[in-house]
C-alpha cells in the first residue's frame, strides 16, 4: 500500500478517529492495563494519517504485524502501542473495527487486582537486579561471554518484562535494561552458520525455540534500525532451522515434531510447543511460514492426545491428557497444557483434543508439588486463556492464587522440584511473570 492509498484508506474509515484527542486516549482506562504506568499512548500521538491508516488495516486483519511492517521501523513500536491502547480501552474507532486483543469471554474478565499489580512490580524490580555485566539475566555472575543457558533465560526475561508493558526504547530503568539485554542477544549469542541459536549457550532446541519466539516478538520494537534488521535476519534464519528440523526423516509417530537437536529423529511435546509458538509469532511478524509446516505440527500434537479413536479419527474420550511423546510417556498437567496451547496457536481452537485437554485441566490443575511446575503453569495460563469463558476464568484465578502465595519476599519465585530447581529463580520468575501477564495483551503471541 502506498502512502497515497493509505491516506485514502484512512479517510474511508470516516472521521471518528480524527476526533480522538490525546486527552481522550490518555484519560481512558481499561482493566487490561496497569494503572499508573502511563502505557496507554506510548508516545505515538504524532503518527501521521497514513500511518494511522496502516494501523487500522492491521486491526482489520487481526493485528497481523505484516501490515504493521509497512510502517518505517522507527514508527512500528509507537504504532503497535497505539493500536493496542485503542483496542484495549474499547474506544470507538469506527463501528466496524473489531477488537482482536480479547479472547472469548475476556471482555468480562475482572480488572487486574492490586495484589497482582504489586506482585508484578516486585518481580520486575527483582529481575532488573539479576542483570549481569554481559547484559544477560542470570542467578549468579559468570565470567564467560555466553554463560550456559543465558540466551534462553535472557529471552524469557525479555518477553516477561515486555509482556507487562516495558519496551527496550523506554527511557526508564526497565527500558535501558531491556536494551542491554537485546544487545547481549544480538552481539553475544551468535548463531551457527546454519542459523541455529541453541549451540551458543548450550540450550539446544529448547533454547532455539525460546530465543526465536523472543526475536519474533521484538520485531519492530526498537528505534534502532540496524538492530531491527539484525533481529529480522536472525529470526528468518532461526525459522529456517525450525523448518529443516521438522523435515528430518522420522517415524510416523514423531513426524511433524521436534526434539533436543536440529537433527533429532524423534520428537516430544515440550520442545515442540516452543517451535510452534515461534512459527506462529514469526508469521505474525510478516515472515513466510508455509501452511504445510503448521499442518504437520498439528497432526503430530494430536497423536499425543491419550484417547482411543473413532473410525473417523476423532477421539472417543473428551476428557483426557496429552502425553510427553506420541502414544506413550508421562501424562501430566504440563504436557496437557502444552498440547492445548500448541493446537490453539496453530488455529485449532475448537479441535476435540483441545476441548478434551481443557476438560482434563479443569479437574487436574497445576500444583506446586508437580514436576516442572513453573514451565507447565505458563502453558496452562496461556492455553486456558485462549479457551475463554469459565475455563479461562478458573485458570486465571488458580494461577494468580498459586503464584501470589509462592512469591518470595524479595519478589522472586523459587523452583522447588527436580530439574526445575536447578534452572534457578530467574527462570522461574520470568515464567511466573509471563503467566500473570496473559490478560495484558502487550505481546502479540497472547492474542487470538
């Protein structure tokens, strides 16, 4: 769309937006935004009419950032915030403008409670204190340029801070910290010649998926054009790795999924969910993700749903878990939450397996004693949010109640069990913050 056409498109929407003053927007309130943070406008009232036209175009296609990418990089962050502000506040910007920032039933969701706001503020403050000299976020100081798992954990923290409204261009301690973290990711966590991100910090395909998702969410979120170009380039190469890894020759059961290494010939649902979310976020950011890749991932994930099948292939049991691997492996709340989240991210919102998995989670919610509690609670919070209605409300109440009770006086969360305990409090705090932020709508991956 050229600027002339954009201007005409804007005018075609009518004059409602032109009457929307700075004071009207800045004075609006919405349960989906933190009170007192000044996040509503994000400094974007100086956008031109053509730029606003592109915003409207983006909203008409469900906040597909490929439309947003038509703006100059320097305007994309402000444009994104403006659009989210307008949609989140429920303002009248033309009667035909749909709000895609709310899943079914979320419009009636209660406001963010003061207790949750306070919890989030404490977590943010604690995370900022864990930034190391290299720019990464870690539990302890380590001398090497790229400490083990530092890319994956730093990416989780970047997404966690962004999910509650902080951006790397903000002139605040949070914004400066995020900018340092992004520079660490771009300058220190160097991919292989093939684009593989999980080798530099030894986090393997888990980390590759997490870092890829972070890059996809950060596209257009910096005013530094050179950094944004690097992020886009790195994301494209990372997506290419994910696609090639999916195409490795595998058995029928494992076909379409991912495991620990790019060349793995088997798959599991825990690694796969991060790759699927990365593909979805990359598509939102304007990259080409073939439908075939999504279809293969959907088929793989559905094979992990533990139910006998009818002759037509539909599951007989409409209350069942997903297993760690197809046709076998452990069946837990975390694997089930990963299953329903993966399918919904792929657009399978009403698949029988999603409905059955959500029904299972209503009777088998997370418990702090479970293995991989924080990891699974993140899947659970986001996956059940996508379901909407009573299931989303119950999951939100459960998530907030558990996490507020478990938060330490210093603002962190401490993992208690098994391998998760060794992952450390920065990991757990980032995932807890992401779990609490699902209803805030700052990251596109949270939007349906």
